[in-house]
C-alpha cells in the first residue's frame, strides 16, 4: 500500500508536469500562430488599402459619382479578393465592393473609420452583422493636399485564419493525447522502476517488524536507495544481536529466578504485581490470573504495600520483616525491596525479594527454649546438691544417719545430672550426624527385645509390673541399626516402666506387616492428654514435670527415640487415652 501510494504520486507528478508542459507549449504555439497570421494579414491589407487609396483618391476628390467609384472598387476587389469600402468624412458609405452602399449604416462610429478620419491607420476585428462573419478591417485616410477627403477601408473574412487555427489546434490536441498516453506508459515504467526497491525495502522492514530479523534487502541501484538498504541491513543485524543478547539475559534471569530459594515479586509503581517466580507462586499460592492485581489483593499485607510505596517514592531500598498466614501455615519473611528507576516514570516499580526465615526463627526459638530448659534441668539438681552439701558442712556430717541420707540424695542428683548430660550429648551426636550415612543391616526384632527385657527386668520386678510378650508366628526382620534399635526399645520400655503405677501391665508386640515391621509397646499408665500428644517428642517436654522428675526422667528420651527412628528411615507414633494407658508404635522397613 505504501509503495502504491508513492507510485501513484510519481505517476501523477509526471503526468501533471507533462500535461502542463504540453498545455503551455500548445497555448504558446496557437497564440503565436494566431498573432503571426493576424499581423501578416494586417500588413497585407494595409498594402492593399494604400493601392486602392491611390486608385480611387482622384475620383473621390473630383466628386465622381458613387456609381463610378463603386464600379471601380468592385473591379479592384475582384482582383485582390478583398472587400473594399469607400467612406466620406461624415461616415456615409460611398461604395462597397460586396454590399449595396445605400443599404449600409453610417460608419462614422466604426473604430477603424474613426481612427482613419483622425489621420491614423485604423484596425478592428469584429463580427459583421451584414456578412454574418468575423472580419478584419483596415482603414486608412484619403487626403487631398493634406486634407482628409474620406476613408478607404479594406477587409477580409477571418474564416481561413480560423480554419487554419482550428486545424492546428486539432493537431496539437491529437499530439497532446498521444503524448499523454505515451507519458502514462513511461510514467508507469519509471514509477515501477523507482518504487520496486522501496517495495522490497518495505517488505523486508515489515518482516523485521514481525520478528524476522534475519531478513535482508539485496539491492544494487548505485544510489541513495542502496545506501538506505545497506543501512537497514546493518540496523537489523545490530538489532538481531541485541535481541539475542536480551533473550540470553532473559533466559539467565528466568533460570536464576526459578532456581532461587527466595520468592521474588516485581511490582509496578502503583503496587500491581507484574512478575513472580515459582517460589513466590508456591509460597503465596499465586496464579497467572493474579498478575496485574494489587499486592494487597495478592499478599494482603499493608506493611509490604507501605514499604513498596516508600521505596518507589524515595528511590531507596527497604528491609522489613513480614509475617503471613496463608492456608493455615504461618511464615516469617525478611523482605528486601529495591526500587526500579526507569527513564519513563510509568515504567518504574519495585523488586521484592522474600527470604523465608521461618525455620531460622523457629530454630532460634527452640535454641532459646533449649537453653532455658537445659539450664533449668541442670540447675535443679545442682541446687539440691549445693544445699545438701552446705548442710553437711554446717554440722550434719556429725550425724551418721542424716549424713548418709544427704549423701545418698547428692549421689542421686549427680546420677540424674550424669544421665541428662549423656542424653544431651547423644542428642547432639544424632543431630550432627543426620546427614551421614548410617550403617543399616537386617536385625531380628525378637533378639533385640529379649536383650532389652533382660536388662530392664530388675525395674519391672521392683515395680511389680506384669509384662506380656506376644511374639509373631514368623520372624520379623527389620533393616535397622542394632545399637539405635536397642536404644529405642530401652527408652520406650523404660518410660512404660517409670510412668506406670506399681502393679501395672506392660504389653510388647511386634510383627511383620507387608514391607514393614511394627513394634508396639503399651502400658496401663495414666495416659497423655490429647493437647500434649503433638509435643510429646519435643526436647524437655513433659506432661507432668513433677511426676516426671520424680521418676528420674530427663525429658529427652522420646526426642532421642524420634531421632533414632528417623535415622533408620522409620516412623514413631503415639496413641493414648486418659487412665487407660499409652501405646507407642515404631514402624521400620522390613527386609
């Protein structure tokens, strides 16, 4: 369409130029032809008028009759083929070679006659009502001794000149039409020649605009169009390189975003979310439909919105701590907001990077809680030891019964501290070796439980518990670590013995179930309240601290059990009913 417009304008320009030239030339030729023929005819008529004036001057001055004059001029008119009219000084027609003078009007007011009566040669062209023709009139004065005696007027029809003029005009019109046709054809060819390179450039430019940057223009015109084509090719090559570079950087950016542990959200200057990465989508449950929505709708945090506005307005980064709770899951983020400053303010925005510090915060809280609990657990026996030691120093050593009692208490508290320190060391070792490869092997559950029961039999007899063992019909072989599995069974059975009132019943079951081995230890103790069950495996957590401490527990046994079972790719769970007892279930992979 673009080239067609140029072609049309070129053709129109060529045609207008040629037509104007032809019109100017034709008009000039016609005008000069007409002027030349009129001037030539005028000169001829003047000469003939002078001849007639010499022939009839004597007759007019001698007052010959009009009949004689009329006869004379008719003879002359026939020879020179011109109309001759003799007029006196009053304008009366004395003789006329073509008409009856008696029937003719007074000619005094004729311009050519009027001029001749005043002594000059008169000339006029007009339509003759008498002859019904366009005529050229030439009038000269007749003088006798310097005195005007009349006027000789010679005239002829302009029909031959008009006919020649019309013929020439027709020839020029024919030439005009023919030349115009040739000009159209030449203009079409020239316009096509001029616009063909432009059409090619336009086609390639359109391809480039659609992303086909490999398209090129190949022209050899040797003029500015070739320079334009070369410039366009260079521009396309540079643009192609830049686009490839941008795409490469975009791919890198997308890879970085998709593999970042942090959530990234890009917002415009109005706070609308424009870009997110996978982590942000997972953290906040975002979908493609949410792009373009305001961050308050997407994240729902006024703190984040305020910080984003401040970053854009001030052009400075911001760091905030954001707490969210979506889909029932609480998270804590450290959010870094950096302003994006563009030349066009409408393209400005803010980049928000969300670093999930939930686990770190929980770890800090657990560390603080652990330190507090450890301090408390160690402080209690130390206080007791210190108090009884001071009492002994103050004189209780003199009383053998009292001193023995106090020393026994000190020894008991020291043993308790020793067990606590040992459990802490074991728990620390377990946590530090979680990423290490543990040696696992087939273990017969029956052999492990029999050794554990033999070791804890004195405690069972001391509290007069009844132990019920239900071995399976077939051997249950688990893939486990012998030391870890033995420790798990000791801790669970020891807890059942400690927290079950004297004379209680403890049941030990194990069996093979599909690809798993289950170990179940059940007691008839007081049970665990439902609200405490989720936290029973936490370090230092006790349902009843006073009773647990009296039983000699450290509060770390079940936490150690969970770590040991997890290290062996197993699971440990608990079920309990108040006043009916507690059941611990250990699930391990079978051989």
